[in-house]
C-alpha cells in the first residue's frame, strides 16, 4: 500500500484542498489606515479611545481570520486598522434595500457570523457605522446601524458593547456606501 492510499491527506486533491485552507486561514489580515468615523450616537456611547488604546490580541486575530474566510465572496472586506481594531465593511447595496433600514436575508447571515465572533470576544467594543444612500440621509444611516446592532443583540451580543453612528466615512459617495463594523479590545496595563 502506498503512502497516499493509507493517508487521504496525501492524495493530490487532498493536498490542494489542504493547501488552500492553510493559505486562507494562515493569511494575515490586510492592514489599513483607520477610517475617519463620525462620533457614536447611541443612548450609551462608548467612551472615547485615545491613540494607543486598542490592542490586537490573538483572539481578535483569530476572529478576523475566521470572518475573512467565512465572508469570502460576499463583497465584505475584513482588515486590521492602524489603531489595532478589526474592521468589517459590508456592501450597503446587498445589506439594505434602497431607502430602507431593515437588514436583508443575505446580510443577516453575514451579521450572524459577526455576532458569533463577538460572543467569543467578551471584552470587545464595537462601533457600527451605517451607510447613507440617495434616498435617505443621516437619519437613515443611523437607523441602518441600529438595525445591524439590533440584529446582533437578538443573537446574544450585549447592546452595551455596541455604539452606532450615522454617516458614511469621509471620501465615499452615497452610492458606494458600506456598513462598517469596527471591533476593538482596550489595552489594559
């Protein structure tokens, strides 16, 4: 009996699949500059975070890798910000219907994955920035962020850990809107 007959991982198809899985899981998240975000507008806003306040932990890194592979092909971007937070950016046109704040079924599946990651990160604080579109302004953007927050609250993520904001980050047109979710763990000496 040959080595590949005894061990299915050594078969050519198994090696290719294993190699692809290792490449996806082992890739570091891309590092991007921290987006310019509007201040939170929730009833219980998160305290302001000075520079150097966030820490990139192995748990955040693992959650980011899982989300990157789980959201692959959805149009979502998952990256590490320059201030050491996990940034998940979902396309607004498939996350919300035009002029509406309700989460679409596809986006619900994506937010379920984010909520599962947040349940595994009990110290993480979250800022959700809702996108604007041509049919609605800042109020719609806040409603969209709140809708995403409420979706994750219904999946077991405590609302006190999440703050919402309304406007798209600077430099984006309303037609290019994205739902941005920033997740960070505070540095504690």
